[in-house]
C-alpha cells in the first residue's frame, strides 16, 4: 500500500474522460459544482462568522432581539435559490436530452453495434455482425460510435465504463440502449454499478480501444481462434461464478434476441411485442409511473 | 403556575389579542376537540392511508395487466354478470349499513341487530360470489401463479375481499358489544368508525369494478 | 413439512467465526441486561412505569433508547465495512467473505434508516409535541404504546437473524429479481420483509396518532400560526408517513406474495416487472428521507431560536417551506433511478423537480442564519450541533443538486459519491438533529442536564470523523468506485479507504463520548438539576412545566394567545385582561388530550356555556402493546421459517389480545388534588436560567 497517494490516481473515472460523453459529463459536473459552491461557500462562511460575531460575550455586537421578519429579505431568500435552481434546472433539462443514452453520437462513420449481456457474475459482449463474442474484455475501434444493446439473463446490473461515459441498467427480458465513443486508444476499466449478488465485486471488465486495423485484426483472430459459443458453452457461462477472459465464435442464431425473449413479458406499454422483435429491438423500457 | 391571569387557568400571553366572544374564535383556536371528533378524524386518516395502499395495488395492476405471459387476459376470464351481482350486493350492504347507523343513533337495539345482520348477509353474499369466481379461475389454471397479470388481479381484488372479510368480523364483534356493553359512547364511536370503513370499501370496489372488470373489455 | 418448518441446527452460525462472535455477544449482552434487572428487582417498576406505560413522555424516551442501542449495532456494521475496504485492495481478500459482507451492508442500511433515524425522530416528536401544544397526551395513548412495541418487535425480529439464520444479502431495499426466491432462497430477505412489515404498521399508526394530535388537540388559542415550528415539521413529517408508508406495506406485500405463494409481480418469468418494484419502493423511499429530515429541521429551528434568544426568523416562510417540501417530496422519486432507461423528457422532468425541492430547503437555511443574526448566542451543545448541521448539510445539499442532473448521475449513480451524499445529508441533518434534540430535551425528560464537556467532545469527534470518513468517498466515487464492493482492484484507492476508516474510528470515539456523557451525567446529576423546568430560557410551552413533567403535563387547561407563548409571559408581557366568558369557556374545555378512553362524554362545542372544571385524569397503563408485540414476533418468526403453527398462534394471539382489550372498561385515573397542589407549589415562578 502506498503511504503517500500519488495524484496520478485521481486521473481515473469521470475525472479522466476518454470519450465525448464522459467529457461532457465532466464539464457539466465542474460547472454545476462551481455554481453551487458560489452559493454554499458564502453560506458556510456567513454561518460561522455570524455565529461567532453574535456570541454572548461579544460586547461590540449590536443585538436585535426582536428582528424576526423582513419583507425584502423574504423576497431575496426565496428568489436567489429559485434563480440558481432554474439555471441549473435548465442545464439538467438540456443535459438530459443531449446526453440521453439512447441518443446516437453524431458521426459520418456507421456505428458499431455491440450486444451486452450481464450474467452471474461476468459480462458477455457480442459483436453480431462479425459473429464473435468475448467475456470480460471488449475490444473497440477508436473514433467509431459504439451503439450498445444491453440485457441481463439474471438480476439487474448496470454497465459502466466511467472514462467513456454513462451507465445504463441491464434487466432481464428488456433491452436498454447506450451510445458511447472512445476517442483515444487505451484500456479503460469497466464494472457493474448495480449490486447483483455474491460475485458482484468481480464483475469487472476492460474496454480496450484500438485502431481500426488492430480491431479488424482482433476480429479475425477471435473468429479463427475463439471457441464456439454453442448451447453447451452458453450453459457453462450461465452457471453462477466468475471467469477470466474468454473469446468465442458465435455458434447460435440470434443469440442476443433469444436471451432477451427468454424472459420477455409479452406486450409492455409503449413497447413492441418482443416476440416479433428484430435482433436489435430499438425500443427501450420507459420507467413505469405508478 | 403563579403569576398567571386566573388561578384556575394557565394563560400564556403572546403577541396577539385575546378574542372575547365565542363566535369570533376561529375553529383552529377553539382548543382540543371532543373524543368523538378526535376518534373519527384519526380513523379517517387511517382510511386515507388504506386508500393509498390500494392505490399502489391499482398502479401495479395498471402496469401489469398486459403481462399475460401468453395466458388468458381479463376479457377471456371475467364474468361480468357475476360481478354485477357482487356489486349489487355490496352497494345494498352500504344501504343497510346506513340504516344500521340510523338505528344506532336512535339507540334502537333490535333495529341495529336487524340492519347489522342484513349488512353481514349482503357482505357475505359478496364474498361468496367472489370466492366462487376465484375458485373457477383457479380451476381453469388461471391462478395468480400463472402470470403477472393474474398476480396483480388476485392481489388487488383479494385485498379488497380481505378488507370485506375483516369488516364483517369486526361487525360481528360490534354487534356482540352492543349486546353485552350497550350503546356506550365508546361503542357508538366504534360503530361510527365501522360505517366509515364499510362505505370506504364500497368506494374502493367502484374503482375495482371500473378499472379491473370494465377496463378489461374496453 | 416438519414441525419446525425450515428451521434446523444449521441456522446457527456455528461455522462462521465472526458471525458467531457477533451473535454470541448480542445474546450475552441481552442476557446480562435481563439478569441485572432481575437481580436488582426492577421488573415491577419497569413493567408498571415503562413497559405498559401509555404516557407519551415515557414512550418517547423508550423510542430514543431503542434508537441509541440500534445506533451501536448499525455502527459496528459500518466499522466492519470500513475495515474490510481498508484492507481488500488489489487482490487482498480482507476478512469478510462476500456472503457475510453483503449481509453487513444490508443490515447497516436497514438499521440506520428504519431503526435509528425513524425511531429517534419519532421518539423526539412523541415526547415534545404534546407538551408544545399544551396537551395532556397524544390523541390515542394506547395506540402509541402499540406503535412503539411493534417497532421494537421489528427490531427484535431483525436482530434474531444475527443468531438464527441470516439477514438479507441484497442491499437495504431488497431490489428484485435479486430478492426473489430464485436468487435469494435463504431466509434473509424474509426476515427483512416481516420485520419491516411489523415495524411499518407501528410507524403508520404513529403517523395517524401524531397528525390527529397536532390537528385536533392543540390548546385553546393555539391556532396554526401560533404553533411552535417543531410542530409544523412534525405535522408535515407525519402526513408524509400516512401518505407514504402504505406504499411500502403494499410493495413488501407483493414481494412476499412472490416469495411465499409463487406470484409474479417482480419475477423474471411469466411477466413480472422488476422496474415496477423500483418505482414503488422509491415512491415510498423519497418521502421517507423527508420524513426523517423534517423533524430534524424542526429541532434546529427550536434550538437556534432558543440559544440565540430571538424568535425564529421568518416563521411563516418556514411553515410554508415545510409544507412545500412535504408536497414536493412526492414528485421526485425517479431521481433514484435515472439510469434505468427512462426517456430524456422523463429524466429531465424529475431532475428539475428535484432541484425545485432544494429551494424551500435553501430558504430554511437562510432563515436560520437570520435567526442567529442579531441574537445573543450561547454555544450550548445543542447549538453546536446546529451549527455543525448548517455547515455540513449544505454540502450534502450541493452534491444532491449535482446528482439531480441526469447526465452527472449517469456517471456517479450507485457510486461512492452517492454514498457520500446521502450520508452527508443523513448524518449532517438527521443525526446531528437527533443529538441536538437529545441534548436539548434531556433535562425536560429527566430533570437534570447532560454534561457539557463530554457533549462538546462527542460533537467534535462526530464532525471531524464525519469529514474524514466521507469526503474521501466523494473523490472515490468520481474516480470510478462503485458502492457495495467487497474488494477492489485499484491499489491507488486504498489510501483514501484508510482515511475513511480513520474517520469511522473517530466517530466511534464520538459515540463513546456520548455514552460517557450519559454515565457521567447520571452520576453527577445533582450538580446539574433543573429545578425551574426551564434550563435554557426557552420559548415554548414544554419549558413551562416541571422537569420531568407530571404525568398529566399541565395542571390546568392551557390557553395561549400568541406565538412563543412561554417567552412572552416570562418577559413580563402579561396578556390583556381576560374577560369572564373567556375564562369560563376556558375552564369548560374538556380534558386536553386523549380521546376514546373511558366513557368521556362527547361535549359539543366546548365554548357552549360554562361547566364545572373537569378533574385531571390520566389513562391507566396497558399491557396490550407489549403483548401484541410478543405475538407479532412469534408470527414473524413463524412466517420466516415456515413454521405454520407458530405463525398461526401469533396471528390468533394478536386478534385475541385486541378483542380482549376492546371489551375492557378502562377508567381514567383521577389525579388527586393534593398531587396537583404539590405540583403547582414545587416550581418557582419562571425566571429562566441563562
């Protein structure tokens, strides 16, 4: 254990964004923090200063024991927080739309579709067009938009690569969507951010962003060397436990779709029936409002 | 406390001026309410909380009612004429309950027993019809374990039925208390609470009837 | 099915040393306490004056005692978690395997929210509210006792899981599908659900009781704008309890139906929808945090006004802000799961609503500041806690506003940043408020003040410890650390985890100081006797009676004609001449407090004509609360272990007890005039201790 923490360790998570989504999120975080600090730092200072100045022993303080109301102050006290909040509320509203996980990233290049399945306790990544899959290790090309389609075969999890951007829950029988991009080559840690049981802490994975050529090479190598992901291999994967990295050649048709449909609900409000869903259902669950 | 205005009253002054005439005193300043008001108010609050609980089950039903898991839905399962009969029984029992309340006001024992008994009978008829509906659903394999829709249905309608059953048991106890304790103020307060409860169940049933049974055919 | 359902010897933690040690310690402590009480012959007094008491003051004290004991249990969990995380970096396993660690954080959250925070606040409200509104007791004293004992039953049932079986391993809100039978077949989730269903009934009844009390039993002349601000916040909190707890009951009932009867509300198959659970539980969960914080806000309002020697600034604003928070708290629940996949419009809406609720809170902070301004401030222990709150809570509020921005939340949801935020507001708000209230009203409850020095020491340790423990967590969350980790790969995170651990140890010192404070205060109580009933030069009615107050609170019916009624009387501003009719109608007021006891005749409008002054009566004690709780524990335990006959016996026992009680004629105890006279003479005229 290092006795003196190296400041380099601060360069991680959202503090070290490697893609446009995370970069925007860090910007909003900083801006909003500065605005809020501008409100609360004076409040903290004033609290301590006023308490000290009006202490019982201070003879210089002018006491106002009946001062319990002031119309102008009333107006100020309601309007200042309201204005700050309206401003930040605007940021929240705009940010929710611009950084909506479902929103595709603007690009001339076609996005790469990645299907993600959370199992107990590992992550399965399927690249449907290439027909390959990997466990706990995702290789992506730098600069290309990544379009994730996520589900779970068991309990809720949350897919998160902090340096790239937003997290999104994975839920059985449903598909969620996420759009990210890695702008620099590197290895970025990923995790599950929704507690899922005894093996939860081991649900770590890595996203490796490489050049397009390296990516194509990895695809080819995996297709050639990966074990077949057939029914038996899937059954082994689904057994509760943790694994290291794996590489597969996908040997089951419509793997992702079939995993989603396994727990499909029948018609849900606002969603197309999953029975007729294409392999990349474009819908996402809306939070049910009671 | 010494130094106060009158020896028998503790008066705590303040910035306001005391009001002198009874009519001027706003209701919020008239002091503690009598027991009957306090008890029924508290019971109202309990009823409101119960309605919130039903609301949660209603909301769940609304969301899950399309989750039939390739099984039967409401349209296929519900017998509207039986439900109409149930509704009639329950509404009539509210009427008999109102007559029951009037009898209690008059402290008329026999009338109370009669109307109370009628309420029990009608409530019992409601429950019997509902149980027979459940039994027939179970026999068809459409029990609560079949799908989320059926879970939500049985829970919501069953919760209401449970309240009716508990209400009936309560009514029996109250009738026994009239017989053994008489129309004491405390017993009368409880009877008042009971009729509030019974009428509230009627209102919830209107919701169930509309959202669950009529809603399945919309 | 065997006679003992699923229960067998394997339910005892014989193979797990840490769990065994913990369970043994709890059992031994409980047995020692029981042995001590027996040896000293305290049972008759305990039974008559505390266990069967229906006096709101006694019940309030018992709630606070329960909260403090559970604080110890919950804190041990916290210390274990911090220790594990300080050790388990980069491959080191720590000392708590996941199966155990997962129960610890689940228990920690459950205990701290339900059995420390709720219990403490309910206890303070129980003790103070009837006194502040000039009432003799709560609207329903026996129900009050039932509420307390049902809460205690929930506590007992949950703690049984430490010794027999195990606790939930799912987090403190037991999300499905993880909490469904398919993924949590063990009894832990069942212990959780039954303990909270039982305690939840108690809480709901308490909410009804306090709301009715505040709305229907205020003293004559005490209109809403003359009510102490603590009563406003208590009202708002209890309205929220009535509106929110039924949702919790319903949601847990659905999960129980899934687990016991094979229903499919939230399962993965046959159409269940776990998102429904998440929505329902947070529709309860968000109001819950306001249920916790609003009474704390009320405590701070009372304490700051008292120790600044000034009326609360902007009383009307404070009341409006309180009710605004009450209403808005129902419109923000989705911010607990922005990342579940709702549309941008939905996320944006709830983000904006969440920020709006920060406005009335900000208004309150400013009003406290202006209350301090121009005052003559005495740095008593309660005021120190209040200042600590004002500084700490606004930081937590700031991070709350940050979390309310959906794109930010997409990064830090469920991270240690979130953990730091909610501890920031709960410790800085609820816990600091609990300790402020504890120190403030202790002399009223027991007749002597707490030792100041140890109180300051406790405060200092808590403040330093809190910042050490949680500021690193903010940073870790931003660095990518998620919550509920049992270990982590990044060696660079460990130093921060160690700092957090140190903070937890400092907080432990703070807790130790509180215990020492209590022991020392009891031992040296004669030096700090409160002989006037008003040790702080208080403003509200509770300070106008003796410390401790007589069982009947006020010797004669209270009439007020202004806000901060006690203060203005003390300062020589006698009320205007009260004319005869007013005095007569005041005298004719029915016994303030309580309804539904004895066969008190129902008066119509109490202002209608003069009647002889009723004698002062108090309700007799009742064992119905503790007996119902006993049967509730039997019922709960039977349900957890599928022991049918035990559950049935417990359920029937409850019904039988209620029936038996309902037939009893309970005569109120008339307070002898000599006792009244003694009470009146015992107290000198209030001059206010500075």
